[in-house]
């Protein structure tokens, strides 16, 4: 966490939509990037539900329906997935509630729920200012303030320290209340305290931490309840304990409990003994408790003045929400004149990044041209931008005139003739199933969109392939992967364009190693190449007897490593050509790998970039990027360098937030294309028929001459795939001028089901012109979650 002087508060000043009126006593929870606020009051209790989208900076009022609860303040408010529970609170002056409501936020549907009472004892009485904390499938209710009088106008306060457990049903509904038997000394009665639940990742049982509150006077004690043994204790802490307070907030991020604001005694005195017309003092102090070491750290003390309005002003009864590692604070009261019975509520929204952002995923290639890349990476929550960098030192390899080999298949020369040759090729591209998201369509036979949808969605998977693949045809073919998809009642596919470049030359004689693969209709001869993995993590292996490509390791929803895959010499006397010794004219590319310098492409607001230039480093500088508490580079003063054709570039990206620049992603490597090769086929469709499936496509939008033929390939099951599921082996199932083919049931019986993401059968389709084969369009035909035959 940054030192107190380096805290970088941000006030949200630009937003749209209906902003809720200022209030206090409201509550808020987070569902992904949404901050959901309910209740509170200021000149009446609010009964509407407000939502703030922290990504789009938009407020909106969802159209709720069902058993809409009355407005309430100082209530319990917890979130379980997309289900929100509301318990108790003040519904009008002097009248409190003990009713329980459930909101299904996916449908904005309210429902009043009636839990079973405890097997022994009474259910919770009506109350406000209690804590209501969720862990697993249980909510824990502690303390609060009750009204002993039956007359709501004659308030007789009673502070509570009772403890209840509420068991939830999965998804919706509740089971009932219970009163756990606890051991140890119970905390004193209180209201307007906070309670959070924390469990160490590696070991330990979950523990509930209760801090502060009000019981005639404000409190600063810390209590711990072990939820497994139900034992209360008072942990011994180190550091400076925050002042006694109530109506503060407590938020857990990582292993820290952040305490902000609240009411504190005026000049350290008990309010009850202070003069009648004294000011009830709010605070903007900010501290955290390390829940692993029990040490308090003060980030903003009560004594620190803020003359520049650079942080939230003092307040109490506000709300705080943690989204990722960012804390949001909204509204609350900023003072109280008891004699005047008046109060002022804040209208501002602030956030604070508590630590630097994590490393983004590897940069993924969407499209490559001769002098540009369109790249993307997975979004990192709650960041302000991304720094994209590149360097280059890969050798330039001139294109070859040999154009008879198959597209993007490393180390194998394919039989270029008619369908039915059943040639099989190992795949050198490890398909990367990244954690980006995109919406899916569901129309049978619908053409796939030619442009990817980069809008994040929480419910679907993007398949992007950022690897470099090679062309066995002795020319530079371009390989990039762009997401496209088609789905239907009986068929669904993820479609990607594979196109980037690496320069490899391989000749495989007719007498190569062979084996057989059983089919429902045929016996197929398989050409094989033995491979071995290299742990060089992206470094180019440049020996003259081996081939090198860059690929990504298959992982789902995790940042992927980018190792180099070393293809060993082909058996059965295959000849392997060495790398060319030519190098590009780009001066930056001539540096040795160990001395390479990273140059800025720029700082981007979103997680996509069109890269055609980069900024050259000033002489003697190792880096030009300084983000966070330092100078941002003035790019207008730097020289720019254009990308060159047929050149390899390394990319990395880092996220930026209020704490500065985070760690860089793992390195990705791509290569610009060489002119003249055809583009990838587009608008792929898959539909079932009596023979199997019908596969069709549209010609490339940029054929670069006459298209001589198309080839379609199917990933098939082999022992090699069982040993290395990410190393696919493809069999050619079609070669010809038509833009469609039938994939028979017999061929599909041999299909490999790829489980690196959602289960799918993988096809590749590519076009050939006078210069050779261009990039392939990859299609993932989704199969659901079963492992049955594809057409079952």
C-alpha cells in the first residue's frame, strides 16, 4: 500500500444517468463492476434501488418488480453471487424492521422470504445499525439497536449483542435462523459497528472481525469470532488503533481491513458529556488492519488537513464498496448540529486504488498486415489505462517462391491434390483459450461476423490465438487469430483467423514415418513429426538443425505463459533448412536479445490497440515510461518508427491505476506479413445434414490474385494429442475450388474434442493463390459438455 502522502484519491466528476440524492444510512454491495445502492435517508427514507457502473461511469435505476421492500436505513445488505439480501433497518422514525427480502439482480426481482425461526429461542427482533455478514451459505447477524417502546414516537433504545446465523438455500431462498452457542466473552452491546469475515488462503478457519460502534459512547475495540469453533476473543494488535467511532465503513481487500470515516468523539471527549450545542465531529481518517499480522497502519490521520480538496471530506453513514483492489465511497453526512437538528449530506463519489494493478494477460493478435498489428488483451478491472511496449530483434527472412505446401502447418509438406488424400499434419500452434469475453449468437447457419466484438461480457468465452505459426511452404505466411462465432440449435462454432509469420523451411520426403488411424470408413496414413518442448519462454532458438516457433500454453481464465516450442529434426531423413542470416534494416532490431530495450507504443484507455508505429528510445535511455507519482512521457518529443514487413516484434502490456504502473504481462511475439498472399476465408457456416455436416465459407476479402484452391482440415485424435492436448494434429478433409465441403460422419468419428476451453471440434480453412497459402480461419464447433460422438 502506498504511503499516506502518496495516496492518490480520485473524485468521479464525469458521469451520466439519474444520480441518487445525497443520503446517509444507505448500504452498497458490488456485483462485478456494478455498485448497487439501496435505502438510506435524508429528508425521508429512500426506497429506490440505484446502480452505478464503474466501467461506464453511468448511474441507472433498474426496473425492479416483485415484493418490493419499503425504504429502510441502517439495514443489513449482503451479496451472494447475483443474489442480494436485505434484513431489518429503520423503515420510519422509531419503527424498525426484522423482515428479510431477497433480490435476484439478474432479473431485478424482489421476493420477501420467511426463514424458519430458531429451534430454541426467538427470531431476531426488529433493529437497526446491526452487522450482517456473509460467508459461504450463511449470514451472520450481530448486535444493533432496538426500540423497547411499543410507541414509535416514544423511542426507548436498547443496544443489542445477540448473535444469529441464517442458513441460505443455493441460488434462492433461505432455510432458517439458528442461535449458535458461542464460547468466550461476548462483545458488549452496540450498534453502527462494522463486521467483516476473512479467511487466510492457505490455512486457518474463517473469522469475523467486529470493530467499533456505539453504546452510549463510541467504541474502538476489536473482537474476533472463529466461525468454526464459535469462540470470541480480543486479538492483541500492534500499531495505532483508530479513534473510537461509529457509522464508519470496513472493507476487506486482500488481507487488509480498511476503516474509513465515521463519527468520532469531539476532541477526544464523550459526546454525552459535551455541551448541548457542540458539533458532532465526522472524520476522514483512513487506516487498515493487516488481518494476518494484527497490525494497524494509519494512512490518513485525524490531524491531517486537506486544504486542496484532494480526498473525501469527513463523513459518517456513507457507503464503501470494494471492486477489485479499488475502494469506492459515496455520500454520507458530513456533520450534525444537535441544537439545530440539521445535517448536511455529501453528494460526491470517490475511489482509491489500494495497490498497483496485476499484470494483464498476454497481448493477443487479432489481425496482422504488412505494416501493422491489431492487438488486444484481457481487461483488468478498475484501471485507468494500459501501457503497451514492444521490441524487436528477430531476423528477416525473405519469401520463397515454393508455394505448394499447406498453410500454416509447420514441418510438413502436404499433398496439394484432391479431397480424399487424407493427409495428416501435426499442428505447431498451441491454441490459447484466454479469459476475454464476448457475446454468442444462436442462429443456425448464420454467417459469422467479420469483425470481432471486444465488449466484455461475464457469461461467454472469447477464443483468441496469439501464437506465431509457420508455413511449411518455404514462404512467410501470416498467422493471426480473430474471434468469430456461429451458434445454432444444433451447431455452434468459434471461428478464428490465424495469421502471423515466422520463417521456416522444411522438406519432408515421401518415405516419412507413418502410422494408422482407425476410421468408421477408411484406414488413414498419418505423417508424423516428433516434437519436444523447450522452456526458453519466448526466446528464439536459432540452431541450424531445428525449427522454432512461438506458441501459447492452453489455459482457461488464467494468464498464459508463452514458451517457445522447438520442433526437432524430422525422422526418416527429412531435410531441414536453417534460418536465414539476413536481418531487417530496422536499427532497433539489430540488438542482441539480452540487450533489447522496450519501446513504448503508447498509453491506451481500452484493451485494444492498432499498432503501426512505436516511439524510439532517446540515446542512452533504457525506458521512456514513467507512470504514477512521476512524469508521463511526452511522446510529442520522441521520434517514431514504422513497423516493417516480415519482421518479428515482441509485445508486453501493463495496467495503470492511481498507484502507478503494475507489472508487465508475459511476452507475446508476432510477425508482420509479407505482401502477396491471400487473406483468410470468412463467413464460415456449419450445419448438419444426413451425411454429417456441411462446412461452407466465403472467399477472402483480399485474395491478392486468383484463388487456385482451398484446403479444409480437421483436428483428429492421436496418441500425440493425448500426451500434449494443446498440440493438435490436423487431417486434410478437402482440397478444391469450391467454397464448401461435406464432412462425413466417418471423418467426424476421428475428430479430436478440444477441451482447452469449451468442448469443441476444430477445423481450419485456408486459401491459396499464385504465391501460396495464406492464413487459415480456425473454427471451433462447440459440442456442449458431454464427451459423446459429435453428431449424437
